[in-house]
C-alpha cells in the first residue's frame, strides 16, 4: 500500500518550495480518489501495451515480464463474491456490488465448496479413508446486448440450460435459466482505501489530523492509505501534483508533475 502520509508530506514539500501555497488536508483529500482512479484506469491501458510488447518478443519474460507485473498490480482489486438472487426483482436477478468496476467472469455450482469427509481409524492403524466430493463450477456466458439475449432465449438451439447458462449484464445481472439462484461473481473493484487494520474498504484515501496539545498532528488510526502497491508512490505524487497544482493555480507544481511524467 502507498502511505497517505508519505504522499502528503512529499506534495507539501513540492508546493512549499517557493512558499507559494500550502496544501491543507482538506484540499489533499479532495483529490485522493481522482488521482487513484486515474492510475487504476492507466493499469488497464498498460495491460494492452504489455500484450503488444509480448507479441513483438520484447517482453523480458518470467518474473520481469511487463504483462505479469501489470496483472499482479491489478490483482489488488480482484474480488470473488457469492451473490444470492434478488427475489423482489425476480428469481434470476442479482444486484451488482456497489464497488464493482469491471466484471471478469461469472460461474455457478449447486454447492459453493467441496465436502470433505474423513473416516479415522484407531491409532495402531495407518490406513485412513478420505472421501472428497467435488462440485463442478460451470462458467456463465456473458451477454451485454438485450437483443442478443432475446435471440438466445427464443432459439431452439441456444436456449440456456444449467449446463450452459447465460447472463445478461445490464443495470443488474440476469441469469438464465431462472433455476440458478446463486452465482460467484469475479470482478475488479473500484479503488478504495486501506485502514489501520490493513482492511480494504470502499472509502476514499484520507489524510486526517487531530489536535494534540493544541497542535494538529497526523492520526494513523483515523487516516486511510491508498489501495495501490507501494511502487506507485511516485506516480501518485505526480498525479496529485497535477491536480493540486491546478487547484492552487501553481503552474510550476503542475508543470513539474507533467514534465516528470513525460520523461518516464
């Protein structure tokens, strides 16, 4: 994770180098979410570029693979969530999670996990009987076009079955056939923050100060760090500098950030 304190202190030093302005916590907190989302969106663009590099045989491969590194960074945002159908809207309708950004896949099974049964024998017997019942997870085909799902549902050849289910991705998620009442949704979540207990939450990153002996001091327990790997510290500082430079009408701050970004 990128420390919100480190980003704030770096930006404060950059903005105050000529005593032109002061970045308050309130101003800083106004831009944390936008800056983080900008970098999050750039990760998907980098993934496309990395694939092109791989096709041109310029990718170093193995642990130094550009594509692998981008996918590893994106893994911070991958969530597996089991959804139960929304009975008020229909037995096959599922609400999208509030923090959903992009859907990766949907699958379903008649049971969410394997049943493991172990039959133990006396201590003087080395044999043991282990029975593992595995339930196959079936992928759900994703459709984003209402007209296409209508054609699928009215076709005698492509009508969805429990072996070959289909989901319409619209305002909600509608799965066919209607007998499917629970699904596993794998998706990229929107960037949020990490609290003092290292938990991922949906709130925006925030630098919080509390008064101690009459002076405002940084509060680690109330502040929220960025939900990005530590090596994105420089990119976050540059992105925040561009945004805050415009806010403070400090062209040197915004210009420095743009120049540094262009040189990379």
